[in-house]
C-alpha cells in the first residue's frame, strides 16, 4: 500500500520531468547525423521482441532508472501491442544514474527465465518507489519483483553476477558514444532518430515505415 501511495504521489513529478526531457531531447537530436550502421544498433546479444514481418526496427537506448524512460515505455508498449507482427524492438543500455547498472544486471539476468518484459515493466512502473533521486532504495526492487509470477529471485541474484553483462553494458556505451547518444530514452526507427519524444511522433514514424 505504501508503495502504491508513493507511486501516485510521484506521478506528477515524472510527467514534469518528461516535459523537460522532451525539450532536452529535441535540442540533442536536432543536428544529429542519422546512423546507418545496423551492426551498432542491433547487436546479436541485445534483447529483441516482435516478429518484424515488415522489417521495421525500433532501437531504444534505455536506462531502467530513467523517469522519462518509464513514461515512454507506455508509448512503446502501445506500439508493440498494435504492431508486434510488423516490428522488432531492440533495447540497448546507457546507465546514467546511480543504480542503473544494478538494475540492468537484474534485467539481463531475467532473460534466463524469459521474464525480461515483465521485469522491465515492473522496474519502470514502480520507479518512484525504488529510484527517487537522493532517496534511492534499489533493494526494494526485490520486493517489487517478487510479485511477478514464476520468477526465481535467488537465481537472478546468481545470474546477475555473470561478467558477460558487464561486457554488454560496455559495448552499448561504446555504441552510444559512436552514435553521439548521451541521453535516455533515445529512439532509432530503421536507423533514423526519432526527433520528438511523444506518443504521436512514435506512432507516426512507425506507421510511415510500415505502410511506405
């Protein structure tokens, strides 16, 4: 109950931060060169979902401790719900916050149990509970995630120690540097950067690629 109250009370702060992030994002990408390097955008190790029947690739540089990522995740879920057959979504990491790497390691370890989507959604939904700035309590993630059906948290605690996860994070950071991407979320759709962080901009860009 306490977690739910904190989530509700923090929602206005998250929305305000999203507006700030949208402005910053527009300034950041205004002169950015569109990348055509598919090897950088879609590494073999990256988590992907979607049947991609229309060859529409959506790549998100994400930080699971990022408030704007939490809001944008809802937009991306709607797009996936409507176009999961036509598109493919790929996640890459930029750990910009205090506990980002800790969260990413849990997230990557959840892949061993095929629970990546569920863990990511829970992390972002309850972000105000465990990652409020200057009051971070990443240990609360264990309580938050225990409600996911069939999850084995003890196995995750073991699997998250795999050094390969550090390699993934470092490679994604190198890729982000090459692409001159610093903030999250940053979205590429078929190699073209999304110039506005909004639900309408995302839907329009995806539909343009599907129906062109």
